[in-house]
């Protein structure tokens, strides 16, 4: 049986699955790696003065991992620079925040080349290689350059940008050309795949073959839609655990019979946090009878705090939450509880269960698994209501949610009122339909569908990408 090699920027294979803090993606990939006797390869998160290229092998709960340390310059240019200041905002349609610096592109290619040079000797002839996300788009090309002929798949966890925006990236053609070193590329939604095809056909002169394939740059590439899901049974187990029940009980007690609206998002401009708070403020203005009877619990762990854009955003959110509380709060009621900390999966399950409304309103998002987690946590006898941005990838599957335009504060306000006043029978009907989707497309289904497609995809043929410089 062939092995499966998973490659990602950071290796999240759980050291102790019993601890309950590992996410569903980590658990699903770990299970696949055990099945296929595989290897998980990526950056260790550590820096060294001089790159050695020596992998650090570990065994994490039966999963073999290989970790590589990077130099500080690598991290600054590849991770903080090109990945998080160039590709992340561009792929989320924030060209105004996109930084184009030549050193970032040079660092991005250098690190992917280093990863390939460390990984290539570990690959056996019949291994399947599954590379994840925008950090490692050129990795297959670098592996091909070293003579690796195995099937290599790529999955993009973010949206793919519109062609009119992608062309603002210096050497955008080179980036897309490097993707044709893969045999299979997967996206969450039909929309992201259509945008990718539009660039290849319109900008690069490629052709569709009518079977999900694309031909361009002298190579053929297979594409597919693989919407990611959650570990449903694992999440239900987390809810039923002592920690989940305790979190639920604490929230019910602290709510004092008030309806709770919950939002859980890491600090990022793609999540629509400022727009969400403004929409909630509009709701309080529009519905004075609900003041004192509802509160928003917004859990926002800090991320990428070394990036100036995120520091500025945090300051704006702090000020906005403080202003809304200052305007509407009473002695015994605070309209917003704003928390900048991380909670375990069992604790989040308890928070979701206690919430009358789940507010998931990103401005643009790959999938957003919080929407699916919120649905999974609900009581079948008295479920809450999911309000979901139509610009989240999950909206393509979860049409029974209240779909909203997060840029419209009035639309958010109306949706919150509708969710809070929705009759029980309608809430049940919507939840049952949503829960069926969550179960049918769980993370194991996503994992198995991609691996199965990769195993049956013909190996790419052709001359491969050119060797032109990619630096921005």
C-alpha cells in the first residue's frame, strides 16, 4: 500500500488526542496518515541562525512527523511577508492591504525550494503527496525539478481571487503556472474553481477538457470541488464531555435568562468583525425592546500580532466594542462581551450550545467551519439559528441558514431580529436540514474523497513550468 505524505506550513498532528484540543482537520489527517502509514511534513515553528536542512522526526500519537527549522529571514519573508502580507489579503479580495515587495517573493521561493530539498529524499516511488494551502503553491514545481514523479495533489483552504484582482500580483502568471506541476487541485466551492478556470482560460490561454481538467503551459491538470467538513462525532463527544457541559452551564447561568448571540473568529480582517459589531449596534438601535434581553459574546483570539495591519485592527475593535458598550450598557447589562483568548474545542461546544444565535459573517472566507460547529452543537429539541454570510464558502452548502450580506448593517440587524423571534418549528426544520449537510460532508468524507481522486488521477505530463524568476 502506498504511503500518504501530507505537507503543510505547520504540522498540527496532535501529540495527545485525548487532550481534546486538536481540531477536526488535524484528527482527520492524522487518521489518514495512520491508515496509509504516512508522514506529515512542515515547518516546526522554530528558527535557527543557519538553515541545516536536517528534519526532526517525531512520533505524535502514532503519526510520524518531520519538522524543519527556518532562519529568521525565511520566516519574515516567506511567512510574515509573502504568505500573510501578499497572498492572504489578495486571495480575500483585499488588494488595498496587499504588500508587493521583491524580497517577499524571493523568500517565498527560497523556502519552498528548501522544503522540497529536505522532503525529496524522504519520498518513496509509490507515495501520494498531498500539499496544503497558499504557503506552498510552488512546492510541487520544486519537487518536479528534483525528479519527483509521484502523484501530487494540492488543496487550497482559502478562496481563489477574481482574475481582475489576481493580475495585480507581480508575476501572477508564474504563480499560476507553478500550480500545473500538480496532478490534482481541490477547492471548497464551485465559485473558487470557476475563478481559477477563468484566469487559466482568459488570461493564460488554457483550455477546459470537459471532464474537470485544464490544459495550459504544456501540461494537464485535474481539478475538483472538495468542501471540507468537521469531525462531527468528535465534536459531539466534546460537547458531551465534562468540559463542554461545564462551559454550557456557566454560560446559561451568566446569561441570566438573556438571549445570547455568539461569534467565534480569530482576529482577521476577512472575518467581518467590525461590520458585525456595527450590525449588532444597528439591531440595538432598531429594537430598543431587546436592550437588556440580549448580548453578543464575541470570542476573538489574537493572530498575527506581529503584522501592523492586525495591530491596527485590534485597536479599532477594542474602541468599537467599548463605544457600543458605553452607549447602551446598563448597570446590570453589557451588550457586548468581547474576549481575546483561545478556548478548547469542548469549551467552544458548550458556548455554541448555549447561544440562541450563531453569527458567522465573514466578508470572504474559504469555508468557515465555525458555522458547521455551531450547527453540530445545537439541541435537537430547541436549536439555535445560524446567521451566515453569503460570502463564506459554507453558504454554498448551508442554504437553510439565514444568509446575509455582511456589508449591510441593516441586513444584519434584520437577521438578528428574525433569528431571535423565529418559531420553534421553523428552527427545528432549518436545523435538521443543516445538520444533515454537516453529517453528510464531514471531514472524513472530505479527506477520503480527495485521496481517492488523487489515487485515480493520471500523472501530469508535459515539459513543466518555465524557470523564469518569480521574485516580486
